[in-house]
């Protein structure tokens, strides 16, 4: 009984520590190359799986903001990756995980 | 494709900007500014100077307006071109155009010795050359372009892999030799030879081959009184976020009064083709070649003897269009798919009024701010899966088989290349193994069409999910 409780809390701690990766699946991002990020989770190094939480997100509202940043967008933690590619997201994660 | 070819993304951005202006009603007053906006500070540049960059963007815009770049007047103003596009009553008969400003005029396809050459004693390159085109001077081999016949034997022979082949990507991609150089070194497409497979569009690293889009006319038609009905190819799955029903819902939200699955027409094509096949077999016909791929139907005309074997069954688009005309008399029909050759099939059959690619549909969604992932699902009829399967290589043969005919020996031609065309020539001589030859011009099937949004790999993950 005690053992079980300990395991659960460990999982919870891990979930809190996870870096959130939000892949925009709004139409603009998807059409401008974001489609290729849809299986991002599967392309990440296996060792990162329990440290990173990848999820799709509705339009992050970055495509409508003025400025030169261009879609597709991915949010890695609080960081915005513009013109995102798998390589760019991996690089951003590597910095955060280091 | 997609992310790794920035030329594709550039084209999509122009499509989005043009569709947005057209929707807002400012196309004819604001279009002139587009090349300037797209070359503003901080934007990536690809060319020697901003003037060249703008000249190319201007030509790309003209293609998106549906014009032939080859016939343009250098001085034409984009706002005026927009007026012309807005007034246009139908697309050009030949749907491709070469942006000659963008065409690099690649040097003729050839082999060349790189500086990895060690000037070795073996002289394997020289000894392998049937033409005596190679000399070794100053410790380095060189190839005489005048006498070289491009056989590639020297490349195979070199122990240092110092000899490379420099292709002309668009010419290499064309399975029928329709793309060749004009006197100025720029590429031209022979409209009589071209089968409209669209391979050159994706092959050119400079994005110089473009489709003449009909998107402005469709934006206009969406605002007109006459209702529009969309006929959507089954390959649409995965082209946008959300489920199939949501994609249909998003199309409905654009203002189409009805959205029909071409998969429904595909079921009729399969049934009809199965009958045709059985009749042919009974009367001693060696094989039947499928007819749903319009690029293949065009290609088949240039193969002596093939005509007798190509199915005369109407394509899924045609069956779907006939049903839609009965259901909605007076409506304009828009075929939505990934296919360049369909543009021509639409004109030749006069069964549909316009063709929209998935890329262009995406531009309309963005222009209208429609989030496909949040769209209201559109009620889809229950279908047998075989109709939707037409989008994938093997799907047509599978659908014919599912009708219950016996003795079927299918051969799948998954992609029209020079090599597969040679096999088809063998078939035309009556020497093939199969008795049903399914031909799809794009490798993987329609999901790989030139007007697709996402890569085949991504599309297929959606197909796997939807099948579950
Ligand atoms: S669609 Fe990605 S930020 Fe809007």
C-alpha cells in the first residue's frame, strides 16, 4: 500500500517537470508546413519521452499578430519557435533539457 | 516535400495573400503592393537583388491569377491583371506555366569531374569511356562535353567517387520528355507531349514551374448568386487538421451549398469497370487498364496499341458530377483534389465547372479564417471503404476485386516514370502478366498529387487512424 503511493507521487512529479511542446494545428500553420510536425512526438529521442509532453494545440494566435515571425509555430515551454521544423524544435528542447 | 522545399511554401503564401485580397474585395486595388510586402526587411531573400526577387514574385502572382507567364507583357500592372482575373470566365486550356525569370536555366544534364579527383595512375575513368572523351592533364581528369554521351560509365569506374552527375531536375522528373530547353536555355513545356502529371512542379528547386490557378474565379463565384457544390476527392483525408467530417464542414462553411464525396462516384467507377473487365475477358481481351487517373489517360494516347486496352469507364469525378447535377440542377460544380491533370479533364469532359487543389482550398480557409480543427462536422453518408481507397495505389484494383469478379490478376503501376512507361509499352504489345493494370501517375496514389498539402507519410498516418 505504502509502496504504491510512493510510485504514484513520483509519476506526478515527473508530469509536472515535463516540458510542454505545443504544436499549432491551426489551419494557417498546418497549410504552411505544420502538417509535417504532426508526428513530432514519435521523432523525438526515446530518452526524452518522459521529460517532454507533446500535444497539438488550436491556433496559437501567432499567425495573426503583426511582425516578421512566420508559421508554422510551436511553443516549447514559453518559447515560440517560428518557421518550425522538427530540427528546430529538437534544438530548442536540447537547450532547455541541458 | 513541404517543409524541405521553401518554393512550395512561397507559392502557398502567395495563394493565401491573393485569396485574402480577393475575399476582402481589394484585389484590384492592393495586389500591386504584394511583391513589395513580401520583400520587406526581415524576409528571407533567395535572389541576387530585391528587384529580381520582386520580378519573380510578380510572375508567381500572375500564375496564381491564372495567367500564362510566357505570354505576359513585361509592363503589365498587377492591379490590372487582377481585374482581368476577376473577369475571367474559365481557365486556360493548358494548366502549367514556366516562370522564366525564376528558371535558373540549369546547364544541360551532364557528368563532371570534381576536385575530389586524385589524378590517379589507374586512369579507370579514361579506360571506361567508350567515347574517348576523358583526358587527364595536370593531375586531374576532365570530360569533353562535345563528345560525351552521358553514359555514366566513368562515374561508376572512379575509385574516389570524384565524378558526379548534374541533372536538370525538371527534365529528369518528366516521364515523357515534354520539358526541354528553349534557345535561351530556359525550360519550356510541350503542351502536346505533357501528360500533366505535375512532377516538374515539385522537382524544380527554384519553383519555376507553376500551375495557373483558378482560385480568384472561385472566390468570385462563392460571392455570386449561383450556388456552388464541392466534389471532394477521397485523398483529402489528412490534408487538413481535424476529421474527414470536419474538413467537409469547413468546405461547407466557405459557402458551398453541398459537399459531395467523390468516393461515391468511385464506387460506380469500380462497379462499371468490373463489368467492363469481365466482358473483355470473355471476349479474349488480354487486359484492361484503369482510367481514373487523367495523367495516365493522356500518357496512354502516346503508347501505340494501348488505346484498345484503356477502360472507357467514366472517372469517379464524372460519376460524382452527374449525381450532383441531378441533385442540384443549376449549381456550379467544383472538383477539389490534389491533381493537375484533373484541371484538363474538367475542361475536356465539361462535367465540372472548376477545379481547386488542396493547396488552394487551404488558402481559401486561411483567407476566411476558418479553423478546420474546430469546424462543425458535415454529415457524411456511410460508404463502403473501397470508394475512398481510390486515393491510394492499389485501391482501384482492390475496389474492382471487391465487386466479386473472379480470376483477377492485377498489376499495379505505382507512379508513371520512364521505367514504368516502358513496362506499359510491353503490355500494349500483349505481353504483360496481369489482366487488370491499375495505373496511378503519382507514387503512392492521389495522396501524392502535386496539389497536396501534406507529405504522403503524414497523410498515411491519418488514413491509418481513420481506418481504426
Ligand atoms: S494557425 Fe498557428 S498560430 Fe494561428
